[in-house]
């Protein structure tokens, strides 16, 4: 295995900038995701993470405890809390470079983009799975 295309996850959810925080939380709960790429017309424009949601809601267990949901989250767009223009990689990026960027930037995942379109994501879990 040499490139991120060989180990990236291609299944998973995406959100749109105009989606509410409540929608992002629901999608992340359903897919058991810790990060949600945000796309507009298939083009990556941002990423929202469980950390972003914890910060905005003030709840450490936001992705695990639906009893804490708040009606206000239906009125705040994901665009207000997402990281815009996140670091991304192409499918032919070496796995070692992906690992280096994850460690260097202290992040848990990187979107994979080909021809301007989101095609997958690589996470620390993908990398650890490869080592096993």
C-alpha cells in the first residue's frame, strides 16, 4: 500500500454549508462520524468536527446524548462553525505524507479530493488499521 486511495474511507456522510448544526449532529450520530466534510455542489468547502460541535454547544457528549439537543441548533448553519478550506489531499498522496500532516496539524482526518470533488477521507483510524 502506497497511496491514500488504497486505505481511504469512501463511504460516509457529507453536509452542506446551509445545513443546520442539528442536521450535522444527526448525520454524525447516524454514521458514527467524528468529522463531517461540508460540500457545495460536490466541492469541498469545509469540515465540521465533533470538537467544533462540542465548542459551539458546550456539551462534551453532544454526539452521544440526544437528550441534550437544543432547538436553537436548528437555526445555526454549519457554515458558521465549520473549518473553511480544510487541508485536503489527492488520492495519489503517499500514506506517509498523510500521516505526517495528521501529526503535524494535530488533526484526526483529512478529506481526499480529486478533480475538485470530495472522493473520500483518511483518518488516523484508517492509518492504524493499515498497521494492524
